[in-house]
């Protein structure tokens, strides 16, 4: 096919959207709703996952030293920790830092801090990250046996629970997404079929004058793709608005809600590019294929 | 060129629509196909467009053996012919110009050629003022003229018309056939199915009568409006291989003579229309 031929067919596809406004609008709506359903569930799942991850620092050991430990000894212990097996990072948390964190965490009870004017009572500590979670108990015990270490604690049960929770949430989410995708496919296929059915005579006439299948299908492809692209764009803007609104509401709730891991909700800016690309590509592709596949039944004459 | 060799068509419902039909239409011919309702005329047309396949026998159109034609060769074959149907079959969402130009776009004709050729054929059928109208805005006769323009824009070897005058006023029918005759004069083969005996009588030419799925009459007669010489009529009758399976004889003017010499009404013989 020559370039001019393709340009003609592409133009036909776009003109057809205007000529069949009602059907194009129906297809647009169905695609929009489908994309929102599937995209919304995927984003919900993505955030759940992030929240659960944020709840448990699963591979961390909190190490507290005796409050009276001298600075030199603190440095020795840090070096010792860094040399141990199964340890990927060691972060020093000074008395002062620990005090500030605590102050931040107990917002509501801020008044307490009016009575405490020194952070000297706080211990120095380390946030130790392990390489392998499976060995976390051994590593914890090993750290606990170091002199001057007041306590070393990890929470393998919590970690285990959270891992299990993530697994269950993932399975449910994937099932829901698959089910919604299937329902969407059926809706989309029925809509495009109806849209093509309304034009079956047109397709037959084209076949009678000797048009090839590719010639007849190209406008349908372009038409479906453009409709799908706009549905993707629409879905993106709706998602953008709703996501940001929810994000703002949750972030304004303060520490209480934050304790449930809401702090780990992903800001939209971080993912907007991927969300936009996914919506536009999936929308265009599903729109185009749906429309082309639906011509199949009428094209064999 | 159209050739049927011992062609039979049996629909899946069990109806034998064509029964061992053989027929040859040469390049440049103009042939009327007549016959009562349900006789198998449209079945023959569908066969020639490769809308259906013969149950047995060989169908050759413009050099293509349709029984052996591969699916992806069908478009190429169809571009060698034009069609005109009773129900016009115009694309409602396209203007007169686009409906006709579409046929040329399909064969990837240069834009320059399309811009010259389409207005030319539109003027041939006298619809210049309707170039940018949509089919819904045209009368039946105008629609049929658009269909004829579409059929000939591609300069096909053969135009197949199934009751092209079926949906338009009888007076306009003559105009449509005149138009087809004019195209035929340029060398295009034309095969036209019709119910209108007046038309056939008026124009004459090659008449093929299909009755009950068989060709019962296939002769060239002159237009009956011009007075037919006595001997010629007798000869036509004598030569006409026009003895149908009931023993009736179909006369060139479409009347039917029963074996005992009485006239029977052609339409009543073949059933209601
Ligand atoms: N698609 C089909 N399936 C089954 N039978 C069919 C089909 N099309 C036609 N027939 C039958 O085949 C026979 C011939 O039909 P056809 O349409 O060829 O008649 P025709 O000569 O064109 O009649 P008319 O003058 O009324 O148009 C009829 O008995 C008809 O009922
Ligand atoms: Mg018919």
C-alpha cells in the first residue's frame, strides 16, 4: 500500500468516529470504565503492598546500647557490627536523634516533653539491616551478646505475618484484576461488535468492489485506536484527580492513620508517567484490536 | 466472458436452485436473464460474484475459474467486474463522489486519475449536480445511476445487474437500460436480470430464460417493438431450445405455449412474484 493510500484509510478511520458518533461514544465509555476498574484495582493493590511493606521493617534489627556507653566504645561496636556476616548496613542513631524521633511520634502527647529537658536518658543505638531474613534470629542473638548492648530486637513473627498478608493480598488482587479484565473484555467485545454490526453492509459492499481485508480493516483499526487513546487519556485524568484527592485526605489525618502504614502510600507524581503510559497504550491497543477482531465475522463475503 | 459448464447449486436447505446449467456469454454481449420468481436468477448472479460456490460444475468469469479461486484472490477477481443491484448498495455514510471514488482507491489508483475519472463517470450518468449529496438525499433512479457509475468507473470487462430497475419507476427503467446499452456499446459485457417483460420486448437482444433452475430459452431476438417478420418469429420458435421440462414452449415474447397449443401466462406458470 502506498503512503497516500494509508493516509486516506487513516483519515477514513477518524472520519468514521464522527460519522458514527453514538457508537464511538459508547465504545469510549466502555473502554473508559474498563480502564478505570482495572487501573484502579491495580493502583489500590500497589499501595496496599507498599503499606504492608512500610508497616514492618522486616529485615531490621533495632540495637540499643547502655545509656552510659562512651563514644569510643560506640564506634568500636559500630565497626564490629559492620564486620559481621549477614549484615548489609548499619545506621547510627544518636541519643539526640532518638529523642527527636520519639517526640515526633508522640505528637498528641507533646506536653510530656515539656517536663523532659534532656535527651541524656536516651540510649545510643543502631538500625541494622540484615542480608537474609532467614538468619535474622541468629544475627540478633549474636548482636545481643556484644558487651554494652542493652537490647537487640527483631520481630520475625511480625515479618512472617506481613509476608503472609502480602501474599494473600496479592492473590486476591490478581484475581480481582483478572476478573475485571475478563468482564471488560466481554463488554468491549460486545460494544465493538454492535458498532461493526451496524456497518456490516458497508463492509460487504466494500468486499464486492474488490477491497482487500486489510483495506477494510485499516480504518477500523485507526478508529478503535483513536477511541481507545482518548479513553486512556480520560481514565488518566480521572485517576489523577481521584488519587490526589484521596492522597491528600489520608495525609491530613495525622499520626493515628499513619501508624497503619498510610505513610507509605505512593504520591501520584512518582508513578504518573507509568500510569499515563499504561492507560494510553492499553486503551489504544484494546480499542484497535477489539474493533478489528469484530470485523472478522462480516468480512468473509 | 462468462461461462457455466454443467453447473448445479443446491442450498444447504436442500433447495436445488440451479440444475445442470450451461451457458456462455461472450465479450461485448448484452444479455437479459428472465424467468419467474424463485427460478434461480439471483442464484446465478451470486455464483458469478463468488458470493456462493457451485455444488458441481465449472464457473469461469473473466478468465477466473471461480471454483478454484483462492480466498485472497477474490478481491483481484472482483475488480474485473462491476455490479448493480436492485437495492443499490451504496455506502450511506459516503457522498456520491466518495462512493464512486472508493472503487478506485481500492485499486490504489493515483489521486490525479481519481479526480478526473470520477467526475467524468458522474457526468456520464447525468448526476453532476449531486456529486456531494449523500445516498439518502437521492431518488431511487438517481441512486441506481450512482450504482451504475460506480460499476463502470473501474472500466470493468463485465457488469452484472440483478434487477437494476426493480425499485424504480417503469418510465425510468428504460433510461437505466439505455445507459447500460450505451456502456455495452463501448465494449463492456453486460448481464442483466429483469422481471420487466416490457423492457425485454422493447430492447430485444439475447434473452436467457431460467425456469425451475434450468435454462429453457436462450436466443437472440430483435426488439419486438420493431415488427418481427413472420418467418423470423417462426424460425426463432422452431430453433428455440425452448421446451421446458413440463413440455411448455416459451415464445420469444415471453408467452408460454403448453404442449396442446394453448397459451399460458408466464408469471402464473412460474408461481407468484
Ligand atoms: N440463501 C438461500 N438458502 C436457501 N435457499 C435459497 C437461498 N437463496 C435462494 N434460495 C432458493 O433458491 C431458489 C432460487 O432463488 P433465487 O433467489 O435464485 O430466485 P430468483 O430467480 O432470483 O427469484 P426472484 O425473481 O424472485 O428474485 C428459490 O427457491 C429460493 O427460495
Ligand atoms: Mg432474484
